[in-house]
C-alpha cells in the first residue's frame, strides 16, 4: 500500500466522522420522520451501474447529503416507534472502531480480539441474567435469528433422544415433535419454527389472558417431550408468562422450554423488575437482543442455551482448513460463519 492510499483512507474516515458528528448534533432538533421531499430525493440513488470508479469523497458526500435527510431520527430523543433507540456513545464509538478493524469474528485465528471480547461479553450476560453457569451463548443478527438458533438446538436434542440423526437424515421421515406456544407468541417464533420445518400451523396454541400471558391452567397433557415456547415480555403489554407453573408442567415430560425474551429478559438486571423473571432461569434456552434496551448498534441478537452440547451440535461446521483447538470458536455456535 502506498502512503497516498493510507493518507487518503484516513482522511476519508475523518470526513465520515465529521459528517456523522454533524448529523448527531442536529438529529435531536429535526422532525422524527423525514420530509416528503427528502424521501423523494432518494431517487437520485437509482442510476445505472457506473462503468468507472467514483471518487470516494463524492460517494460519502452523496450518502450524507441525500441519505441523511431521509433517515428516521431514531438516534434522537423523540422517536418512540417499535423498540428502537439510539446507540449509547461508547457503543457507537466502538462500532466505528470495529468497522475500521474489519475483522471476521467467525474464528479465533481470524480475530483474536473478536473472540476474546465475545467470550467476556457472553459471560457477563449469563451472570447478569442469572442463567446457569455453563450456559452456551452466541451473538447473532437479531432476536429472530436467536429464536431460530435456540429452537434448532431444541429440535436437535429432542430428535436425538428418539434416536434420530437430524444432521445426516434431515426431517424426511423423522419422528414428529410437538410444539406448544401461547396465543400471543411473537411472530418471529412462528417464523423460526417454519424455517426449522416444524410448521407454524401444527403447533398447539394455548389461550392467553387479558394481558397476553400464556394461561398455565390451560397447559395440555403432554405424552412425550415437546418444545414449549414462553415469553418474557409481551410485545403489546410487557406482561410475563407464568414461567414457574409452565416450566414445572413441561419438565414432567422432559420437554424443552424456550424463552422468547426479546423484550423482557433484561428485567433480570433491574432489581425492581427482577421478580418478573422468577422461574425463567429453569428454562432450556433464552433469546434476546442488545439493540433494544441495551442501546447498541444493530446487529446484536443473543442465543443462550443451557445444553452446550446440543447448541454446538445444531450449528457447528467443520472443514479441513478450520483450526481445531480447545478454545471456543464463535462460528460453531451460530448459523452464520462470517460475521
């Protein structure tokens, strides 16, 4: 690399930081949705593929001058749509630095710092949420993928108990798995079940009370182990399912209990709200994300699974060129390899 290349790259990053700072300074004063004119101006991006490179400074200029006005002001203090908030300063600054690092956090040999920081952060989260020591964890793109990862481990574990090798034989002819969900389970749980071949319509749906909670008194009589999905934090009301009663009934048949905690798992960290999480630590898996209440940049979902062996078996991948060692390799615990 030439000095000119290095200097130019550094100058471009500094210009991007300047423009980002200007954007953040103004975002609290502007209206939350973009104007009609700003959205209409996005048509400027719809141009034929250039036949030659564009000056990087011009690319950045266009992104800022056309793109910035067309953003939703989620980084400001007046946006209350969905569960989206601006990133904390430390998280935003760290995100800028990691972009410059340009690491692939899939393998320890490709990013020692990525793997080390992931180890530390996962253990902190397990401790904060009061989950069992030895719980396996993985960072994924969001709560949807976290639900998928946890339920993949559940599917693997239950089929293995029946002597079925899901890795080798797939779902063709596999023993059926019963799935139990509450009537107000989040749509991403059904999406994950569909992607896993467990079906969204074949599930047993339990009625909800007036707050959207899974009615424990309506829990079905299970004849064999099933996957039971409960919620920590209903998306509409914030209500928590009665975990102790449901998990107690589910464990009588050796069922796997999965917690969709995208909205409520972090209550375990707040002393005045921790009582809402009573009994949830007895589940088998938990899904949440850090880009809601923890205010970190997207993407940052979390899949947490009590049975580390099932978690590893469901998502690990092996090839002759992958190193084998005693330390945890991030890519073996998620559906994504390159991250």
